[in-house]
C-alpha cells in the first residue's frame, strides 16, 4: 500500500463545503466539480466522498459505485461540451502526476484539431466556470 491518507486535503474541504467549487453533480457517493486550471473547456473532476489516497487504496466496492458516476458524468460532459472525445485520467502518487492525495478522476473533453493545455497552466474565471457548470448540469 501507499503512504497514509491525509484527511485534511483540499478535496475533503471542498466536500465539506469549507472551500468553494463549481459543482456539477453530487450524491452520497461523490461530488463532481470543474477543474479551476483545466486542460480544456469542461474539464471535470469526479471525487469520491469516502476518503482513499488513490486507486490502489480504495475499497473495490466503493470504486465500483464511483465508476457508475464517472460514466454518467462523462456522458454529460462529452455531450454538453460538444467534445469529439473524452480523456479519462487518474494518477497514483507523485511520480505518476498525482498532486492531491485523495482519489479522483479527471474527465477532459478533447476537440479535433485543438491541443489541450498543460494541467495547471491556465486558470479560468469564476464567471466562465459558472457558465460551463450550468451547461453541464442541464444534462445531469
């Protein structure tokens, strides 16, 4: 197993409502929010409410329930963003690119002929994020 889980990570604070986010979906299993530094327009994170450091540490039954939501949200993101494709990304540990040590999945819309930004290199305004979130929520 990997190193320990930090119960005070940024995602637990977002789940608790202690930090703001642009939420597009929430139920008893997960919360889904827009990434504030997206690789493309409509880049969404799906975050389980139950704490696990990453894919290696999560209970398989919890993961099965989470993946049902990942798929549902992916469909809504692809359609609402009029994307040509969708990249699903999940990293485990720093060497693999994980920066927040709470399991989460990135749903990144992909568009023909358009390159994605490097993650963390572009910040989107709150107004634009709110507009995108409303657009995606209509399909959920």
